[in-house]
C-alpha cells in the first residue's frame, strides 16, 4: 500500500520577499492578501495543497523585521512560533536585494527546531541567472540547507519542483484536513483582510502600518441573495482618518467599491458594504487594543 504524507510548511522571510504570492500560487486561490507595501501579512495564514500521495499545509507568516511597535514585535513572534511547529521551513529571499545579516538572525532564531530547512530564492524572473551562483554560495555558508531552490512565485517557474522536494521530506501521516478545504480562515476574516488590502492599495505610505479592520456585522439574507456587512477601519491619528476618507468621502467610497467587488466574488452573492473610519490613538503600542483588533 502506498504511504500517504502530510505535514506543515512555514513560509518565512523578510517583508516583501513574496511569501503571500507564493502561498497563493501554490494553493491556486487567493488565501493571503498581497500589496507592494511591506508587512502586509500580520496573522498566520494557512493554505492547504492536496497532491497525489500527500497533503501540504502551508503557513504564510509575517515578515521578519526589527519590531519597533508592540504590533510588529507580536508579528515577529507569530512567525517564529509558526516555524518552531513546522515539518519544513522555507526561508524565502530575493536575489536582487540581499540582507545577509537580517537573514542570519532569522535562521538563528529557528536553529534547533525539528523542521527541515530549504532556502527558496524567489523572484528569479527579475534577475539574470548568473547572479544566482554568488547568492547560493553566500547562503550555503550561512546554514546547511537541505535544498536550495530558485523559483518565481509570479510566473510559477520552479514551484512544481519545490512541491516535489517538500513532499519527499514530509512525515507519513493521514491528512489533517478534508480534501475540499484550502484554508482554515473564516469568511469574516477574509472580508476584513480584503478591506484592509484595499485601504493599503489606495492610501499613502504611512497608512498601511497602522490600519486594522473589524467586521461589526455580517448578516446573510438568502431570500434576497444578499449579505449585509458593516465594518470599521481603525487608524491611529485624525490625519490618517482624513486621508482614508478623502475629499468629499471619495477615497473611502473607492475603497468600499473595490472591496465590495472582491467580497461579492468571494461570497458569490450580492453585498451591501458599509464602512466607518475610527481613530484609536496609538493602538499599535497598546497590547489590549492589538488583541481586540485581532492580532
């Protein structure tokens, strides 16, 4: 009888190296929001990939960075905790902007864990192939990785090989999740993340780091083929609230329109979406507020 393999794979790396893009590529569904701004992912996001003979459970994690705020420190702890519990650790880097010392700290923070470690060089579609050899040489000296694999999460190059190598080292185990399940996140969570993504995409540089979204109401009306959603966008300062609302409320209206379109596609029904903006002074430095807002 052919054995079945199943296990957990943590995707680790600095902000903006493409962790969420890789997760979405592997799963074939949008299970993590993606923006050009760093530190977009705040929670541990789980995505499930079923393949012949195995179930690969991926954990997208917040980016490793120097945490100045309590929120940032909590995000880094979430990433480290995820890595300690996993069967495979994927350390993602991008070859065009190396941060060897920061990556050394990241690898050292997870030394002694039971997971098999792979170095995954992402964004190879953006560099010449000859640039990869010195990168591989530097990182081989950093840590004895089981495999070093170049990929492009955007184009998919090398991703199938990555999955094959992961499956080889996973333990024999029955599946942890039903075959038709691809994430463990709730609809309410995804609604809040979609809204936060649209806020980040539509706002200035300072906004992404201090935005949280809570869903206050999520009511289904099947007789009308309608879901009514009321959500609050939380920021830290009045100036940020003004930016998000925009002149005559136009920015908030655009955020709502973009979010509603994607939420309707997710829920496969019409959506009435109502958004408020709330100022919660310095919430990223307040542990109680961080926990209340879902982090």
